[in-house]
C-alpha cells in the first residue's frame, strides 16, 4: 500500500472513532434526559411562611441514583433531578447517592427474574472501565469512586462516611447551604456477587447504606418484586449480621415482606427504608405495611417517603406530604424523611432545587416548624451522626 492510501485510511479510522465517541455521548445524555424527567409544571407558588422556614433549614434525602448516569454533578443541568448546584438551591445538607448495579429488562412491580440486565448496555454507552462490564462489585466501586472524585474537585461537596463527618459538615455549613454531604449506599446486595468479603471492599470505598434487594430475588433472598416472595437466605442473614458489625446501615427498600420480617428479627442496630410508600396511603406491594413502618420507627430507624407514583399513588407534592403524614402517624415524628428516588428512572413532580414546595405542603398538612425541620432533614442528620461508624483515631 502506498503511504497516501495508509494516511487516508488512518484519517477515516480517526474520523469514525470521533463520530462513535460523539454518538455515544449523545446517546448517554439522551437516555439520562428521557428516563429522569420532571413532570412539566408551572413554577410552584410557595407561601412566604414556607420560604422563611426553608431559608433556615438543612434538608436531606435518603435515595438518589445520580451516579448511574453520565452526568457531571458539579455542574447545573436542565435535565435529571440532582446536581450539586440544585442541591444547594434546595438547601440539601445530605444526599444519599445510591448505587444501582443490575436492573432486569421489562422491569415491573409484580414479578421479575434476574435473568436479564439493562445496566450492562448503559455501562458500555457511558464508557465505564472494562472491569465494570462483567462485575457488579466493580460497578459499585466505580460509582463510589465517582463521588469521591467529584468531592475532591469541589468545595461544595464532601463525602460523609463517618459520624465525625456529619458534625464537620454541619460546622462547615454554619447555617449556609454549602457544602453538601454525599452519603453512599448500594441498591441491592447482588453487588456483593455472593461474597461477604466484598462487603469490606464496599465499606472501604465509603459505602454505608446497604440495600439488600432491587427488582429481583438475589442470593440474599426474596425481593418485593421477585418470584419467590421468600425471606432471607443464610447468606442474606450473614450479610445483615456482618453489615451490622461493620457499622453499615441496612436498607430494606425493595425487600419482600418476609425478608423485612427477618431483618427486623436479626438487626441489632436501627434500619432504614430509603425510598418507599406506606400501604395505608398507597396500597401496593412496593410499599410498607403499617406493622413494618411501626417496627422500623420503634427500632430507631428511618422511613424515606418517595416522590413518584408507585410510592404515593400520585406524583404531586401534596401526595408526597400525605404519605409523610401517614408514615409519621404510624412510625413517629422522629422516624420519617424524604426518600425521593431522584434520578432512579422516575418521573418526579419536582427536582431537588424545588424542595421549598414540599415545605409548603408539610405546613398545609398541619406540621409545626419543629416537626418540618425533623422530617425535611433533621431526622437524617441526627440519625447519621448517631449511627455512622466513628473514624478510627
Ligand atoms: Zn429503588
């Protein structure tokens, strides 16, 4: 071949690579935008009373899947639900960044198997390292590392992994709306790939909330949306006990009622349900029975009320506040929080910058300022300071 042909061939290959990179970037952005919508609405009108109260609050949210997407959360976006500028605008002190590692195709509330997985395609389109393509543990570690890297590049974001970090966060905020504390959690312990030793790797990466299940039964036992509807396996029980021992926080979101019964019997520390509804307000198999909500409260735990239709049966700020009212009446004022499921492939009536509208709806529900302070963030801040492990001296 002449050198002229070689250089033309080279130029074509480089051109094709550039086109492929631009195309995958566009596809990644489009997927994120399409799956994480805010329902179109006129700007919310909020009472002056709510605005004044909101301006001195520190909010918190127990569940957001933002690390799954190809999004620089340090920049403001006009799509999706969470980024740091919008967290600051909403006055969020703590956001739990929950990590999704596997999600079946044709996902539905009733019954799914773990035979298929849509996250693999997303991982490739989002250009994650090859080690994440076939390993759920690596997908979890990669997303945790993303948060650490974002935090290292910004004064507005810090990772919260220890009790002392919560105190440092609140001192640094000193009444202002920055920095934001990012917690790390997993959504589904299939991320352990059946190996208890991987729990230590996740702990070392700063992951602190341990969701046992997602949409399908896994090695730990039955999901609310799986096939068996059974409780915890022996491996599931050993994960609960070891996570407890490490000072991690068990999250029963998506677990079957039988699995929740087993966790309540085994756990020696308070547990959470990071994103849920309550059946008394919105009756479906996604949501908590009163007896489970009451037991989580009795044990000193937290219930994060979700913002999407499966959680509160109607995607409106008023319905979210009604779910919160019901949960408070069952579990107690110190045990209810926000659990948005932002960026979790849901349609939400608001994004994190618009949280003041929820303060207004909680006022309309008859909650006092002190009660709203607890629900909107105080409960999570106090819980994390109390239940996250202490930094080794
Ligand atoms: Zn979820």
